C-alpha cells in the first residue's frame, strides 16, 4: 500500500501540479496540488537555475532592523544563493547594524530608511527580515505601495487579526504574492506524508499533537514564535481551525489580567508560562497544542505528531529528515522497540534523492524559488498571506478562549483586536 501511494505521488502530472489563479487557497483534506510542485516532477527546479547572459534577474530589496529582530534567519543572504535574483539594496535603521550588514552584502547600497530604499529602487521582491513582529505590518504595506511583486516575510506574520486582514486585502488589491518564512511548509516530503496518511499508513487519524520548544519562552511566547510553525503544518494536514478552547496558566494557577506584560519580539500583550489548547479542525480531527516553560529537552518536544490507530508520523521542525514513520498502535505496549523510519521525498524508508536538501530548505532556497514561481504562474505561494492570517486566527483564539474562562470560541473571531489588549 505504501509503495503504491509513493508511486502515485512520484508520477504526478504537470496538470495535477498546477493551480489556477483565483482557485481557493483553503487547505483541503486531500492532496494539496500546490505541494506537488515539490513531489517529483518539479525536483529539477530545486537545483540552482542557470541565468543566461542578458537574462533579467529579480531585483530584491532587503529590510532588516538590528536590535529589533535583525534580518531573521538569513532572509538577507538567501538571495545570494539564487542565481535568478540580485540584491539591489538593503535598509537598517541601526547605524552599527548597517555597517556590519555591508560585510554580508558587499557592494549593496545601504539605507537608513526602508521607505527611501523602496521609493528609490522599486525592487521586484522585498524581504522583510526582522523577527520582531511589531514592524511587519508597516513594512509589508510600504512594500506593496512601492510596487513589489512579491514579499518574503519572517514569521510570525503580524500582531493582530486586524493587521492580517489589512495585509491580505492589500495583497489582493495590488496582486502581490506574499510568502511566509515557515521553511518546513516548502519541504518536499510533505506531499509524501499527506499521501501516506490518506492511504492509511497510520490507520485512522485520531488526533494531531503539537508542542513548542518549551524553553525559557515556554507558554505564551512559545505559542507565538514557535507554535506558528506547528499550526502551519497542522493546517496542511487538517485544514482550517473551526473552534478553540484553551487555558493559560501562570505557574499552578490560571493567568489573570494582572499577569499581562508586553511580550518580547514585538508580539504585543502576553500572559502565561503554560498553554494548553484544543482546536476543532476542518477534517474533523482534534488538534492539541501545549507549551510549558522550561519543560523542553533541547528542542526534542518541538514538532507535530499525526497519531493514528496503526502508527504515527512525527515531524520535527527545522530538522532533517523532517518526518519519521513509527508503525504500530502507539497506545499498545510492545516488548520490541518501535522503529523510527525516515520519510524522504522519495518515500518512506527510502534514501533522500535531493542533494543538500537541508541547505535548500534551511536556507530558504525552496521557499524563495516557490515565491518567484508563484508570481510567474499566477498562483498563491505554498505558505501565503491567507495562511498567515489563519495562523494568527488560531493564536488569537487561544487568548480569546482563556479570557472567556476557557470557553469554546468559534473561528473566525468576530473581534479582530488582540484578545489580551483590554482584558480586565
């Protein structure tokens, strides 16, 4: 069975891999045709694309802010490894940061004001690097106003649903493709995993379990900056979240309005060093997210598990291989160790055929190429502004449920402001 589903995945046709402009971007329970771009036939596009003499290259403008999230996880230098792009300018409001960045982007014009850079250079692509989310909305809208065709933005997407709504509307109005730097969403093993689940490799899918890194950021901040990765992958398999019930804890008691502080990394109001949340997902399978401060073991907790009655599939965020298959009912005791079988882009237990895959995914090269392809093909990026909006919806729902004493709240939320902003 597993062999047959892998053959199906590997022999996807060009028609199967296409997505017409304007087609619904809602994640469905079947195979996501956008992801087939990375299944088999499109693997050749992952290699460095040669640029012919005189051929136009995409002009990239980079926005960073040293001391306020810097340039994210390499969103400034990723373009140097893509022959089809050239960095034409970068902006950093911090003077010392600009000087240091000149060594990373030698010969590239530097600007103190990103709006000046956008106005003067009119780049095709804008990379928004700061991990601090407080500036994302303004940077994104400025890039759209300057005529950018594509935007690549560090996660988390933005601070509130109101900001997400505004960005999505602006992208739609100006026909701009925005991709989020959830690197794992662009991994070529994901279609293989989805096919395996659909074909019954783990039996009936019972639930999806997610955890953050659970380091010193455990709780509310973990939910924001790392839980967003989990939610992105969970939505790929289960569709949109329809409802949420959650509790935030401060130590051994429920978090109170007096516990609300200004969150790090620009996320806004924050509370809780423990988070326990349950989501009703579109495919009918419940999804759980938990994070407890300092409960993690060197990122071992950080990831997503698809739990079935005949096995489970484990996805580790930013780890290679991304996915492992563990056969057998996970709730049934056994005297023998259960094997953790790697899942590659070629299939379960098969060697990975893509050279330097960790570099390709980890350095955002697969994501960068997908963004460029989404512009030329008139489709949504694999992780789009709408996906980011849905993730912010889930994060906001956790806070909204707790404010309502753990009540089940339905999504989309009516109130688009931050749920903790006016909590009394």
